């Protein structure tokens, strides 16, 4: 218990990650309303949209409208996602509203790179060198290395900690060549292969090699272990997590139709707060936003907390 | 990682716990088919039915038919549940097919006792003394103390480890007065209040006081933390867990309509096996039984694994 961090930073990715996977179009006004509701819960990091090709991801054809539509709240960082120069340009148009930083995004699984991006690790490194130059030219700092499939891969199987370390090293080298300084590494369990033991080994290996880097976890609940994996991370002092309200999102990868998406923000907040790790989030307000997300997508979301309610709600009843 | 047990014993409670909460009657043949399918997965402990008043629990009006109907498999212990002398008598009629042992069942929350059993802790202790005498008279050994609401209660709020220790002590005293020897203590998170920290403290307090007792955990996934709580138990060497296939069951207690039931057996097996803790269970076979359970109840069950599939299934694809 002694290893738990005092507080954690939660990056809410529900608006961005959650809506692109829904079959029907989500009205822009609903996306904006969700972002504004999230920003009122105490969350300080919200990823609001994806500047991607609307032909490939029709759900984000309204990225500009969403980026222009939300009401910025003081103290909250709003982020977005892009994959190429055009996407970055579109994001930069909202520089006054969005926090724009670049990352070097790699995969610990070569097979996943090929399936997901249609290029192998070497080609992906080249692409990241070009993208880093683009960021640099635009005056956008590149501060993070992201490693997808860091704990296992549907196309390649188990991923060893050494593969994660090699991938991080490659990402750091790309940044260094460009004179950029990486502060954060994000390890993503893209397809739900992590277990608490794998988290311990993967995080441990990266931390041993680069003790000064801040490690974040991007967890998916594909097989129901996301909260246990988050706890394993917390025990190692990991204090940065991505999550989605209600568990919005899913897993678009082979053979996993209907599988769960990211770890639910509510369950992550409950886990932390009930163990004395501060999140800054009002859980009851967040649960209401989760229920709002369910109304927006028109179906139940994976979060069990949306049905059960917080423990504080019961504590208040007894105190009353 | 060093604290993980080498193997765990899983008591499958899906047939008993899962069907009593379903609104429609489940055909006896389906119940029997599920039990027989479960016994083919490698599970060694299966709770098959509840000998309760059919007027109070209509879903178990067919307890005798189920107890008579399944096909016993060598090496598998089949258990049942009862709450009074009449229930025990009905169970004893199947002594050749069922493993019959008694337990002293208490609640760490007085308020829960009153709400759930309509008697306070003192009255419940009296009832347990009478029931222990009934077991003894029938030649049924009383081997376990069960503690409900061991980590928190919807009606009473937080439960401290000291309350759990007091409750276990009361249960042990009831058994001792009757000359019975308790080997197992089961701590139940009846309403989903546990966190990994509370598991560590509760299990730790009981183990410190009674190092020779085997501690089991009965976890509910009411708020999505069940797998993390199981992992916290495993780290302390806990090697006995109750669970239900698919996450069958629910939470009939105040304000939690639609809340999840017990920890899913599949997710517990995945957690254990992927960390090198043996369960003896064939996970892919168990996932198929989970899908069968979904067909029987006619709706999706909480288990994420039913949709995502095991990791071994993907490993085999790559090996092929």
C-alpha cells in the first residue's frame, strides 16, 4: 500500500475514442455537451476530437465543429488526436483552445503495425521521423513516446518487456535526433493482453532503464482485467492513466466484435479515491455524465458503477 | 509476485446463485445441462441448487429435480445451499450426490442482518447455535464460518477489519461450543464495497489473528473492482474463491437494480492462469459454457471474456 501515489492524473478520452466506434452519427451538440459536462466533474485532461480523414472515420467529420464548440473551463487541458501533417494543421487552427503537443507513436508488435498502419516497425520509425520534423517546424514540442500493443497482440501474441524497452528506445532516439526532449512514455494495452504481472514486468523494465521518465498507462478492459491492471500500475507508483467515461469505445481488432473498450473513468476514480489516491474528480457527478453518455449513444455502456452508484451515495444516505 | 499461490480452488456458484435472480423460470433441463457442462471444464466445486422455500424463491422450486438430474463426474464436489432444518433435510436426501457440510453464516453488518434476515447479530448468533446443533444431530460437520458484508454495507456503510475479526470470533465460538472444528473462513463482499486496500486489511486482520484458518473470498463485481480485489487476495496467498460463470447473478440489495453479480469465473481463471496460478480449468471450454449460460438466461452476461475470447485462442491462431 505504501507505493500508491498521492494523486493521479486522468486523461479522459471518452469523447474522442468513444464516438468514432459507434455505428450511427453522434450529433455535434451531444459531443460538445458531453465535453462540457466532463469538464465540470474535476477532470483536468479531456481529449475532445480526432482530426482524421472523414472518409476513413466519418464519425469525426465534425472535428472542427466540436473543437470550436465546447466551452473551455479554466484549469482544464483539452487535447486532440492527429496522425499526419494535415491533421496537425487542422488542430493548430484551434491552438488557442487546444493543448497541442506531439508524440512518437510506435507499436511493440510489428504485426500490429502492419495490420493497423500498413507499415512495419522500420517504416513506422521513418514516418515518425518525418512527423517529428513536421511538429518541430510547426513549433509543436514532441514530449511523449507512445507504445501500442505493449503487453500482447492479437496478431503477434505475447510481447516481452524487452520488446517494450526496445520500442521505447527507438522512440526516444527519434525524438533525440530531432533535438526534442521526451518526458512521458505511455504504454498501451491496445488489445487487452495485460495482467497485473505483465504490468509489473513491463512498467518495471521501462522504469529500470529510464528512471526519470514518467510512465502512463492506457488500458483496455477487453477481458475484464483493466481495473486490476490499473491497480498493479498504482502499486508501482504509476500516476497517469487514460480512460473513457462509462467505458465508451471498443476494440475494433480481429475477432473481438462487441468487446469492451477502455477502462471506465468512473471505476478508475472509485479505485483510486477509495484507496486514498486523489483524482480531483467528483465521482457522483462523473457517474451522471456516464449516464448521459449512455443516453447519447443509445445503449448501455460497460461501466458497472453506472448501475450500482458510488459508495459515497450510500454513505450520505446513512448520515442523513 | 512471490506471494501468489501455486494453485487456487474455485467454487462455481453460477447454477445456484445465477438462476434465482432471473425473472423468468429457467427450465430444469437447462440448469442440469449447465451443471454438466461446467463439470466438464475442470472445475472441481460446483454449487448446484438452493433448498429454500419455493414460495420465497420460486426459481428453486425444482431444487430436488436439479439435484437428482445432473450427472456426477468423478473428482467434482457438488454442493447446495440451505438456511434451515427443512432445507438441510431436503439436501440430505441427496447425500450420495452432494457434498454436505455446514457453515456458521454471519454478517459483519448488523444493519444488513436486520434487512436481509430480519434479525440482529445477537438473534442471528442464536439462530446459528440452533442450526449448528441441527447439523451436529444430522451428523453433518460444520467446517466454515461465512461473513457477509465483510468489506462494507449499503445499510451501514464502511466495515472495519475489527468488525470482521469480531464476527469471525463469534462464529468460531458458536462452532467451538458445539465441539465443531472450523477450517475455513469465507469473507463475502456482498454489496461490492471492497477495494484492494480493504481486501489487504480485512484478510490481513483475520490471518493475523488466526494464522491456521484458510481464508476464501466471495467477491461481487457490483462496482467493477472484483478482479482487482481477487488479485489483491491472490497476492496475500488467498487460494479459494467463489465465482459464477459469465458473472451470473446480481445484487438484489437496495438501490442497485441491474448491478453486476459475482466475479466471473472466466475472468478469475484468466487472471490466475495468465499469472501462472493454476486453476485446473480449461478456459476456452469455460467460455463456451458462459455463452451457453447467456443462451439459457436469454440476455448478455457481464463477462467481457465471452465477447473477447481467451488469449490462448489467439496464440493458437499464430502458431497455426
